[in-house]
């Protein structure tokens, strides 16, 4: 998944390692990653309102993601 690798290089690591200085940088990376995901979800939501093939695919993705998040929060 080449695009994933590119995005990860641009956003930087987000996993904390237990070192204050490093974790501070990674927290900022996490904030940026979350902001990027929020913007992408808005884009996908706008497409999901279309009845085209892309709209149906976007809507399916959003429903699946919602279900996975609910399942994760319940465990």
C-alpha cells in the first residue's frame, strides 16, 4: 500500500515510546494525523451523498468504519 507509506512518512510516527521529548513530538504527529483523517472523512461523507457507484462505495465504507469503531469501544 504505497499511499499509506507516503502518508506515514509525511505525518510521522504517532506511537508513544515513554520518553517525554519524543512523545511530545509524536503527540503533535497524532494531532496532525487526526486532523487529516477528519478532513478525509468529510470528503468521503460528501461523496457518500451521491447515488453514483462512488457514493455507494463511500457510504458502505462509512457504515463499516462506524461498526468497527462501535465494536472497538465496546471491548
